[in-house]
C-alpha cells in the first residue's frame, strides 16, 4: 500500500470520487456537493486557513486502486479545551482493513507531530462543528446535510487504532404529527400571561433585523457557556443569514422577545440531503435548476433540521423553551407540511439540552462520536459536563 499526498487536480478529483466507489452498494449514502467539500480545502473560501494548516492524502493498494483517504489539520479552535497540543483528522474513508486504516492514521499523526502536536481528534472538520464532525456510531440511515455518514465498521477501525471517546453528539427526532407535551403547553400559557413576552418568525424582507436578533441571543447564551468564546460580529451574522436565505423557510426560524429584546432562538432549515440526492454531488447550471425546482416548486423534502436552540441566561427556567416548542408546533406542525424535525448536534456533555429533547418525547435517531487519540498512549478523559445550574440552554 502507498500513501499519496494530494497535490494535483487529478488527485483532488480522486479524493471526491473515493466515497462513491466505497458506498456504491449502500442506499443510505448521499453524496454531498463536491464544492462544499472542496471549499474546506480552499484558502480563499475557508477562513480557518488564517490560523491553521491542512494536508490530505489518498491510499493506494498494490494494484494502484484508491482504497482510503484522510486529511489532517491544525487550528487554535481545536485546542480550546485541551490540556495538550492537539490537531485533528477528518474526511476519513477506508475499506474494511485495519492495516489500511492504521497507515492512514499514522500518516496524519506523523504530520501533526511535525507541527508540534501530541494528540489528535477525529473525525472532525477543518471548520466549524456544524459540518462533517464526528463518527456515526448509531443510526445508520440517510443523514442530514453536512453530517458524516459511514459504515458501522469504521468504529472498530478507530477504536482498534487507539482512539477513545471524547464526547458524543446526539440527534433527536421529533414526530411532527404529534403535539408538544401538555407540560409544555402549560408552561407556555403561564409564560404568555406576561404581556411583554412575544414570539415571531423570520421574514426575508427584514433579514438585517433577524440577523442582529440572532447575534444578540447567540453572544449572550453561548458566551456564558463556553470558555474562550469569541462574540459573533455583525458581519458574521449577516453572512450567515445571506447563506441561509436561498433555503430559508420563514416560519421555521423562530424568535422569542421580552419587549424589544431578543431572548431566545429556535432555528431550523430543510434537510437538503432529501433534495440533492439525485444531483450526485454536482452543482452546475442544470443541477442548480433541479435543486431550485425540488426546493421551491415540488418541495421535495419532509424533514427539517433544527440547527440552533438557545435562551439568554436570565430567561432560562422561565418557560421560554416551552414557548419556542409550542410556537414551533403552531408554525411547523399544524400546517402538516413536514414529517419530522431532527434536533441536531446536542453534546452528551450538555445534560440540560438532552433533557429538553427527551421531555419532548423524541427518539434518539443518531449518535456521532468525536474521538481523541494521545500519541503517548494515555487514556482519554471525557469532555467536561456543562454545569446545568450556571450554563445556558444551547445545543
């Protein structure tokens, strides 16, 4: 077997095509857009290149056939909660062969050692945690867009090499044919006795307002929950809303207010994987027209992905979470447009949010594990639990 560093357009194409051959008999695999994967490795598109580095490789067998791939990267954000210098690996794909997987992991480790790293997290993204993060270990069915999908044997490949579980991210599925539990309705009725409490959903003709409302809640809620948090700037939230606008469904982006102050957010988007499956990773003119037809005209999706849920600290425990759930029922459930909503990326270190999801009578549909591997072989400590009495309600 031979490891080849990717340094040409032909090898970049092979990197994108490798999963197609591995998953050709798996009906649950949905190929992501090629340009979204390639943008991760493009310094002009990915801001993580400002402070980080990345290299990626392909693995050939003796006959010259590509049988695996991996990327390795460094960035200060990977090391926010680490005790030792830590890098990352991701975009791992491999045949069911431990020696092949070990060669890929060893290649990533050797490169990270040259960068002064002593540990490696994976599989993670060279970017934020809302895409390509964690190894699927439960729920081997079609994934939401941006979520890793892999065969069950990958877990053995990682754990046999020496990776240990750092934390799990849970995905909960809520059946939208059901109403929110009665206790949520009671909490909501109590909450709205306060005339200063109101709810609204986003509107495309006033995105600047909702971008700023989102920023305020995000900075308050997440800022007090995470060490080393950097407040989101106005231009960042404006860029997020601009990105969301083409796929935005106004009544699935819900805001809670006290007077004019935004105090809570519950943001969901369509599961794009239901729309892009026939496009086979391409996004040329014809595929763009297909995408818009399936998104806007035929509405070829029945699942929503809840991407963010947060409440500012001084309004936690006052029923705002119940209010957001009930308003979600009003705007998402009652019209009967959708079958399910998936509550995404809830870390097992966040018992408050897991408890909220469970109280909604959800089903845990997927679990993705972020692994850590210490080069000196010492055991992995699990991610610290968020203090539920002091930390915010965020996913």
